[in-house]
């Protein structure tokens, strides 16, 4: 019969004789720290991506509306009437109803937060759009 010594190796045995397995507290703390560092890098990048996407969506909506107004102002049919904008990607878009070629001015759109970027579409100069600084 073998005599078992009470050594450090034997202290980690359960009553059934099998070794316990798992992670130490230090290993878990290192994993949490790594996840925290990755999150600290990823969250600002994600927020910038969201703001850029919202600016692009509002730019597209403002460009579409300004092209519509530009077309209505420059067609030969005086019976066509501009409609009010119905923004979904923008907080607001300048309402161009009632404009004529003489009273046309730039259309300003404001993107939804977090950026609240202002977009200008210059109707009198052919409707080019740009994000204002």
C-alpha cells in the first residue's frame, strides 16, 4: 500500500481524488483589463462612425430635396409647386415652398445628433451640397 504525503500537489485534490480546474483570480483580472482596453478604443471609434453615417444620411436627404426644388424652379411649367420637406435623417431642412428663381436661397439641413452637422445646398448655384464647418 502506498503512503500519500500531504504535499502541495495533494491539497488541490477533491474528495473524489480528481484535480480541481479553473482560472485564477489574476487570470480573470487580466482578461477583464484587456476587454476594458479594447472597449476604451472601440467606443469612440463607433461613435465617430455613427456620426459620419448620420451626416451622410442627412446629406443624401438634403441633396434629394434640393435637387427636387432646383428642378421645380428651373422647369418651364409655372403650375408646379414645391412641397414641404419631410425629413427623417435630418432634424430640419429649410422649407422651400413658395420660392421662385428670384427668391431662391441655400437650403440648410441639420443632421440628427450626435453630430448636429449643418449641411448647405446652394440652390442658386446649381444645388451643390457641402457640410459646413
